[in-house]
C-alpha cells in the first residue's frame, strides 16, 4: 500500500477499526487502519467503497445532534471571525463562495448576508429554512458531480470534510481547479496526533484492546475515513501547491459545553478538561485550521 498523501510505501498496520451496528450491514471487506511512517497520515485498507445510498443513510438529519444554546452562539461567533479572516487574507473582493459539506447551511446564510453568491454541496440536504433562500444555490452529491467551472470561486470553505475523503490530494486538486487565482481556501480537520488520542491509546493497551485502532473511526460516527497530523496536513498542502497563509491548532477545552449539563457526554468531557489544558502548551489540541491561497 502507498500513502495517499506522500505516495511512499513506508506504512504500518496499527489496528482494526471499530464497527457500529448502524454500519455493520454495509461492511463487506476486512479493513485495517494504516499509518504512513513518513508523513504520519492515517488511512484505511482496502479503500472504502460504500455507495451513495449508504452514505446518505449515515449522514442523515440525526448526524449533527442537538446543540446547546451556548454552543450554537459560540459557533455563530466563530463563523463571523473566520469569515472576517478570510476577507482579510483575500487579495480580491469575495463574490462567489462555496461551502463543501454545508450541512445545516449556517455558513451559506452568513455568506449571503455579506453579499456573496453562496453555493453549497453535501451528500444530503439537511439545511435549515434560512439556508434555502433563492439567492443560495445547493447541489446534492459530491464535489466532482457538481462539475463547477474552472477558476470560479473566490473563497471555498471546507470544515470537517477532508477527513471524510478517501483521497484528499485528488480532492484538493479539484478545489484548486475551480478556484480563481488569489482565491482563499479554508480547511478544518481533526488532529489525529492530539494528546487525547495518545491517552486513549494507552488506555486501550492497558485494557487489552490494543488490536483496535483509536485513530480514525470510519465505521463509527462521525465516520472519519482518513486522519491528519500536522505533518501530513502540511504535506498535503505542499503536494497540491497551495500557499499556507495561516495554520492553527486549537479546540477541545470547551467541548463539554456542547452537551446538556450533567448529561453523560457533559460529564465525560468535564473529566477530560485537564487533558485539554495540558495539550495547549505542547500544541496537541484536537483540531487544525489552515487557510490556503491559490497563487497560480
């Protein structure tokens, strides 16, 4: 097997993926989680080949879960801050905007309110009513089926999507094709090399479950089929000739506030707060944000 990011063959098997009951009927092959020893990218072998209907069933309206009011407001503030940064790093006025994996469509609403022509792509249409306006354009399916024209978008937003793509390099090259020169691309992905995963791996070993991989969960929600570390994410950006204008490692500390107070997820994340605090100075928090520019 060759690494989908750096194409080297220096890979190792780190375990088998867990399988949830929701996905068990779709699985036909025997899968393994692999790690590239060179760029530290995580991927699945053999490549996952679920059909479109299977993916739609997995990414249904229940995928996003319930949000607390506090978390909903925090996400709204973060969106505005991110969009302000995208405008800051853009050399040109943003006219055409695309959100890959637009989900509920909150980014499309934000883009439309800024006067941008907003496009969204997702395998399922789970948009809220405010994201269904006549000035917001939606395409069901994947990026390649959308067949956008060359050099069209000034800004593309892709948060929590690239970890769901079997071959990220091919995907990034398609994004580059449809971007204008000087265009801005926002990418957000989980950090598989985070401290939380390191501690979870240790616990699995102590419990005698070291045959199960704690890195990426292709068959357990949220269905991550590949996994990035800092090195592999930077390698992917270099391989596709994007210029990195911002790179940030963050998130984890406030995860408990996604959930109702004293609910089981809340208590679990409350217990993990010390882990997330330690992760800050050693730069092993749970998420990466990178802003890229197409220069040629």
